C-alpha cells in the first residue's frame, strides 16, 4: 500500500532497501536486484565478458535455468559430475572438466546447502577463472561461516517457491564495486542516467511492489530457517531406519537452510522412487522430483552445438532416485509426523 500511494512503482526506494537487507544476510558489499533468478545468472555471466567459444563448467543436476543462462550469455556449457552426499559439483570431477577454453566455473548450491567451496575456490583461483554461484535455493547457507553467494558473483532467485519470495525476482551479490556498477547499468537498458547509454543493456529491473513483498520476509528469515531446520531434524529422526532410503545431511562446516529435504530411494529399497511418490499422493502427502533428468538429457540440448555433455553417472543415478519431501516452515509438528508416517508406509517400513 505504501508503494502504491507513493507513485514509485518501478525500481525505487523499496528495491534499494531490499538490496541493503539482502547484502547483509549474504555478507557482501553489494546486492543488485533484478526481475528474476535467470536474469541474475545471465547478467552475472555477461559482466564477465564471455566470448564465443568460452566454456562455463557447471553441474548437470540443476534446474534448466542454469544451462539456459549460459547459452543466453553466448557461452558453451560443459558439465562435471556431482557428489551424492551434497548433490553439488564434485571438486575432483570439476578439476578434470576444466580445460583451455574454460572461463567460468558455475557451482549450484542445491536444495539449501552450499557446494564444497573450500575445494572449488582454490581450483578456480589457480586457473584464473571467473566464479558465478547459482544460489537460487540457498539464501543464508554458509561454508565455514561465509555466506553462499559471497565467494564470487552470487545469483539468487526470489521465485514463488523459494524460502524468500517476491513472486518473481532475483539478486546478484558481489564485493566487487566495479562489477556491481556494471550490473546496475546493464539491468537498466545500459543507462547510467536517463538517455545516457553506456552499454547494450536489458530491462532487468525489479519493481518496488516486488521488493515490498520481500523486505518483511528477510526481517524474519532467521525464524524461517530455524523452523525448516527443526522440520528437517524431525524428518531425519523419523526416517533414519527406513530400509533403502538415504537421507540428506548437513555436511561439516556447512549450514543448510533446507529449501528441500531430498532423499534417495536406492536400489536397496523394496519399492522404486516413483512407487513411493505415488503412494504418498494416495495418502494426501505431497512430494516432488527435483530433477527427473540431468539437464543435457533433453532433445533440445542433446544435439546443441554449445552443450558438451560428458557422462555424469552419479548425477544420472541421483536423478533416478531423488525425491523431495515437505520441509517448509509452514508445517506444524503434527504435519511433519504425518509425513514421516506416510513415507514409512509407502516404503513398507
């Protein structure tokens, strides 16, 4: 209501306030708001001045926006396999994938837990590469106390399903004042001031209406994360002995914000992942498969000239086994107990 009455509907004081609050949570000097998480990725890649033939190495186990952004930025996508304990880039596989054309490494901090940045950052620095973090699902996650999205150019989504939402929206974070300035110009049609064009830019602006939705959620974000962590702990306690079910874990040195609680229904389970999902639906309990395939395993990418699809056997197996269970902060204790009971019944435990 305050925004509507002010008459400043597009990128105004509310956006600036959201940026300040966001930068504080991530632990960076600059946060640049944009209109969605995909444009955050595209903008971050564009300000690194990629040229045709430059490669961006990322994970194949991610939402397709990660790949689409690389292609939109004009680069070539190459993939490194993941680890199945954190669902993120395997540093060893990443080291093998980096080659003479590599310009950027793009880890995805998946499900609310950061990738192994303690191993990834030294590799990036030793090769003189750019670092863009897809932190769409992991606002507030940390590695040894340092915020995900603060190691390079961090990109975030504020889509409707995220822990903090503005309906649609995104953010780019950085400690680099020069890159932050370039991002602000790029998002505003390349204008520094009205009709003063410096680059060929885009309309990536966020509205003050969107920002006004996000500000109070950031103010209460500690409580949101606490509730999600409590729900995750209850799920783990209730499902620890279910045969064939591999549970997610918060790895040492990393703080998980539990955007998703994703289990693996392994070959040792008496039922398949899809059977578990169907039985949960019959009991009125939601679940989701994020993601059913690795991103290169679709016709539109399989023969794409700028998609290099080296085999990723761990990611392909995880895509066949993964199932996300309700963990969100609106669940009451009784709801979590019901989820546990339904999963145990679905697996036959």
